[in-house]
């Protein structure tokens, strides 16, 4: 049975139905949930400002995945880093400095295995500059800060999905095709009412790259357990039915809840850290209106 199931999954994957190999971490719903909880956990002035922008923030929570789906060529490797491609735990072979990593492994290998920590760090820098631009009275500072908050949150959340950290990212190496979406999307959707999250209050994080590296390293260590639970749940079944999902969920509920909660805490921490680095700009303050000259009638 398990064999037939695996073959079916392989056929579906070969047909391209599941093939968009690196589909959005946490699914769209997961990214919105993580960002929403992160906003809720921010200190009052920042939370109040983001409250007013909640709809905008949530609408853009998965934009980086859309960029990839839309075919922006450079986007695909920015959502993961297969840390086990560089050797076994504790995954110290890969330099965390991008230049040093490229020097050691070459740009092609580094790109192929994923760029997530550096992409997240880049977005953090952009967010700091947007906060600073707003503080300096620049016109698009505030709207950029809101947009980049959603974008940065996306990449940081991706780091907490364990299957964004390993070569066997979709179970394709162990005949468990589709595990990526079953874990990150199907479980949270089916069992939303039974999942509880307990994010810790955020601590302002003064950097993002190492936070992401550590999330990837710890995530890589979780995938064997999730894959084993998937095999046990699928054993003796012809398809991924309700019984499969009940069994799979029973086994991995704690890890799913913990990783989601950790993602919330980290997302809030990086946003808070960027805002503090920019000098805690007041996002609720209206920008001074530019002085307009009165033009003569008919002037355009
Ligand atoms: Zn993503």
C-alpha cells in the first residue's frame, strides 16, 4: 500500500501537479498567521501603527512567493538554504559571511543550495532604511516600511519551516513526495481549530542573518522525525486520507506548533530590532504636507 501511495505521489509529481518544487513555506495562510501574531506581540507604539495597516501587511505576506511564481529568475533560491548540502550537523562548514561562502564553494553551488539568510538580512537593511526615511520626512518611507515589514516577515518565517533547510525538501529523496505541503499547508488548514501557539514576547534582534542560520540548523534536525511520522501515518493506506492526516497530525502537532510559535517570536524580534536601530520612528505621525505654490489660472 505504502508503495502504491509512493508511486502515485511520484506520478503526480512527475506530471507537474506538485512539481513547483519549492512552494510557499507555511502556505499563504501560514504566512498571514505568523505575521498577524507577530504584529499582535509588538510593543504598543509599533503595534498601533501596524494595526492601521493590518490589511495591507497581510495582503503582502506571501508576495516573495508570488515573485517566484511570476518567474522572477533570481527569486527561487532566496526562500531556502539546504544546510545539509554542506555536511552534517552542527552545519559549521558553510561560512555565514556570503563572500566567504562564495569563495569557499563558488557562486553556483551557493546559489543552488539557497540564499535565505542573506536575503533576509538584505531585507532587514532595507527596512531599517525605510524607517529612517520616514523619520527624515521622506515621502515613501512609511509605506515602504509597511511593505518591507511584510516582505522581511516572509523570509524569516520561511526559515522556521524545517523543509526549507534540507536537500530532501519535498520528501523526493525518500519517496515521500509532497511532504512539504502536507506538513506546512495541509495540517495547519485541516487542524486550525486544534492548533495552539505560544510565542514568547519578542526581544529586539540586532541582526537577522544568524537568526535565520540558527533556525535553519535547528529545523534541519527536525525533518527526520517528521518524515518518520509521515511514513508511519501512510503505512497501509492507499491515499492521503483523513485517517492519514489524523495520524500524521497526532505525531507532529508539537513540532508544528513550536516552529510556528518560534517563527512568530523571530518575526516580531527582527521587526522590532529594525525599528529600534532606526531610532524608533513614530509611524503614526502624519507627514508634513508639501507647500504648494498657487499657480496662475490655466497654468498646468
Ligand atoms: Zn517563501
